[in-house]
C-alpha cells in the first residue's frame, strides 16, 4: 500500500524485489546463554523461533499477538506487544544488534554487510527502516529465562477502568483486559509468574500432557 512495498513506484530506474524465503534456516538460530541473547535468521516464522527458544529454556521479552510473522518483518515495521515493564512493548526495543546487506560501490562488489549494534548512532534509525536501507540478514535479540505462569480470569465493574487498567499494567508483566462496554464491565486475565521454571511453555502443553 506504500511506495516502499512497490519497487517501481515513482522511480525512473525501477527497483528490485528481494526474496527472503531462504532466510529461515532453524539451524541458524543460536542461543548464547552467557549473554542471554539469540541470533536468528530474518525470515524464520515467529512461532517456530519461540518453540526453538523454549527447547533451550529461554524466550523473547515481547512479541506481537500473532506468531505468523518474521523477526525482520516485526522489527522493520516497529511491531509491538504491550507492556509498561522493562523497555516496553516494542519487539525492536529488545534487539541487541542486526546485520544488514546494503548497496555499495562497484569497488566493493555492489553490496556489503554492515552490523549495527546497540550504542551505535545508526542503530535507532536502522531498526524500524521498513526495508529501505537494505536486506536484514541476521538479528540478535535479548532473551529471558522461560517461566511458568498461572492465569486467573475475573470480571469487574468498569466505573474506574482507567485507574484499574494502569494499576494492573504496573503490577503485572503479563495481563489482558477485555472491555464489555455495553455491560459496563471488563474482564481481567491476570498472570502470576513462577520463577525460572524450565517447564514447557503453555503453548506446548496439550490436554493429554497437562498436569
Ligand atoms: C494477524 C496479524 C496480527 C498482528 N498483530 C500485531 C500486533 O499485535 N502488534 C503489532 O505491532 N503488529 C501486528 N501485526 C502487524 C505485523 O506486526 C506486521 O505486519 C509485520 O510487519 C509483519 O511481519 P512480516 O514478517 O509479515 O513482514 P512483512 O510484511 O513481510 O514486512 C514488513 C516490513 O519489513 C520489511 N522487511 C521484512 N523482512 C525484511 C528483511 N529481511 N530485511 C529488510 N526489511 C525487511 C519489509 O520490506 C516491510 O517493509 C499483525 C499482523 C497480522 C497479519
């Protein structure tokens, strides 16, 4: 819907569409537990990445609500979850560094690989760049230990929803609110996080394997 997504639009010289289809090798997902980071290829699906991380007892800090996106797509588009904790809800806020293939001079072979990392001047600009700077070929995110959570669902009157919402967001790292405005009620899904359990995440627990 934008010129970014349409290489010929508005340009006399045309443009190039780059396929990132082969940028999805799960063997390229490397967890470093000493720095608590994961280096990931840009095109792997988020759901697969989360499962691979879970096998190693770690997880991403924040993602969007749907897992059919790629790490590079999420970061390049500024996609976010929702949180007042840590660095907030932006997936890109937990990016540590990324490698980008950028156009270069003829002497350099027309393309070169640059790495931008936290602390460098270019890092903020490069993160949410919608693909216009080049092709992101690797991303490194900060990760946190897997935890087990228990969830409580409750319904309350919405008279002080604004204050209740803020209190909830400050108290809980993970929570969800559904507002039933015609009923003047809201539903709260509150989570209690159990420290550093290496049990499988909820998304892997099936009725037959659930305790
Ligand atoms: C069902 C659904 C639910 C969603 N929920 C949320 C949500 O909860 N929160 C939220 O913030 N967003 C949400 N979104 C939006 C989503 O985060 C964005 O559409 C995201 O960009 C999708 O990632 P993608 O892998 O499909 O990227 P694409 O759509 O393929 O690309 C997005 C941008 O990133 C660039 N890009 C992709 N790969 C590379 C690469 N390797 N190098 C350089 N640039 C690259 C592209 O050029 C493009 O500009 C949702 C989308 C859907 C379809």
